[in-house]
């Protein structure tokens, strides 16, 4: 049996197509870089002389396939620094390092059959001192002649992200609220902040309140489809002790609490409760409570004899152990015992025609200094454990307690 010319041509065409597809497949196999199937997430923190890396997500890693590189050089991980093998979620590795005045880098490689794959890269910034203005450092007045310069429009280009951030302010008394601003390049799609005190955030531009004195490192990890990058800044935020001034104020003036302030405390006695939004909430001894006045406003507070007896405000958000649970109007509170009070409540007293009397530790203060009004910062119980505030009505303000400062408006 012989093949016709048409059949021979058809067979040759089919073989030709098969050959082209085979070559294309081989070309892809030969010339495409191998891709890692390892997907792992890490958190990095630093102490004075150690880098601590925690496995936070993904598959376990075989210890014998891992290498760590500090500043471009492979290092030996100390015996026992890997808390378990394989390296899995929740376990850490500690790497000794010496802080210096330059940026240091840490990389993790995983040596698979197709070659080493970089799992992680982070930069550790040197600690930078925060300038503090003193009385002798008053700025010299200068005359500025502005020049108009056309500013080109910046169009962000997506690629492997590089973490960068700013914050303001960076030094202040406890409790200290800092606003963080992401300034990363590469169009990140995910953000992971570590504030150095155990708190975290996945918001791009978060706000965080530090409730303890100290110097805190801050890190930001950014991620998109092209890669991940971490930046760590040592000693980035400094929280100083708060001043304490026992103060009494009476005024025939309007006043209100500034929006966003809070009072926070731990419940020290059983049988405590708060009625908020018409719902009675029973509290457990040891609960950490934060009452936030999102919109500020007028109201009353009474704290004496180790108990919180009155807290009356509209639009209050209540957080229990770090989680917001309910919001609404508070008219009834019964905290039979409390510990460790923190406050960012600021009272703004407007200036007007009414009288203003101020006593600091029983000594009169000249009210003429505050002709433009006065703000009392961080209201809290005084040295006797007493705090009373009544700013509930118009043209009437009374306060006794402790403040961090009182300043002209």
C-alpha cells in the first residue's frame, strides 16, 4: 500500500508542528529561571546585639538547607539559635550583630534542588539621635525669597517594593501618640508594622499610642506581587516620663474635651461595670479598659478613694483588652478599684468674659497669661488620687486633678 502525495504532505506537516511544539517546550524548560515553591513569612526584631527572626507563616523549612547572610557574608548560626528543626511557625532564630553607624542587611537563602532562593531581605538602619530644642537653640530669623519651580508629576511604577517610613512626633511624654507615614517605593500592596512594644498594624499609615517610657525600634515590611522588603529603625521613638502638676481650675467659661482623647485603666476589683449605649457591661478583674471620646465634648468625671464613680459623655468607644467592644453614650460607671491609669484627655477652656481661677499645688497662677484661653493636657488623678471634672454645661468649668502641662491656646 502506497501513500498518496496528499497523505505524505499531511504527515510531514503534523510532524513539523509536533517538532515545533517540542522545541518550544524545551526552550522554555532550558531558558526560564527556576521558580521557588517555598512561600514563607517572617517578622524581624532587634535588641542591642541580636537580630531575632520569627517564622510567622508558610511551610516548615529544613534547617540544613538554610543559610543566613549578614552584610553580604554568610554567617554561622550559633548552636541552639534555631529553636526547632524544621523551622516552623512560631519558632525563632537569633543572630548576633554589632550595631554601627551604617545600614546593615540580613538575607535568608533556601538551597533547593534548582539552586538557592532568597526567602527574605531586610535593612537595619542605625540608631539616629532625635534633636531636642533647648532654650539656647532658638532659630535665627532669616528672610526667605521663594522661587516658583514647576514640579513634575510623579507616577509611581510598580516593582519590587523598598520599605521606607516617617513619623511625627518622635519624642514626647507618656502616653505618647505617634503618626506613622509609609513612604515606600515600588507600590506596595501590603504593610506590616512592628512598633517595638509588642503592638502591630497592617494599616498603611497607622497611629499608635505608647503607654510605657523607653526607646523603641520600629520596623515596616512591605509586600506586593514582585517581592517583599523590611526596614528596621533602631531607637526610632523615645517616650519620656510625663510631668505631674496638681492643679485646680474654676471658670465661668465654656470648655470641652478634645476629640480622640482617652482614659485607660486596669480593673482591680470584682463587681465593676459600665453602662454604655444602654447596655450594662460587667467587667472582670484584670481587664484593661480604654474609654475613647472620638468626638470629644462636654461631660463629667469623678475619681476618688481608689474608685471611678462617674464618667458621663456622649459618643464613647470602649476597648477591652485592646479590642473595641461597644460604643455609645455613657451615663453610669462603677469601677470599684483600678490600677495604672493613663490619659490623653485634654480640656480646652475658651476665653470669654467669665472669671478664671487657677491653683497649682495650692499656689495661685496669674490668669492674665491665658487671655486667649487655656488647654489642660493629660487629665488624670492627682497625688491624693482625686480627679473631678465638670464641663457639662455652658459657661461653667471645674477641675481638680493632675495634668502634664497647662498652656495658652
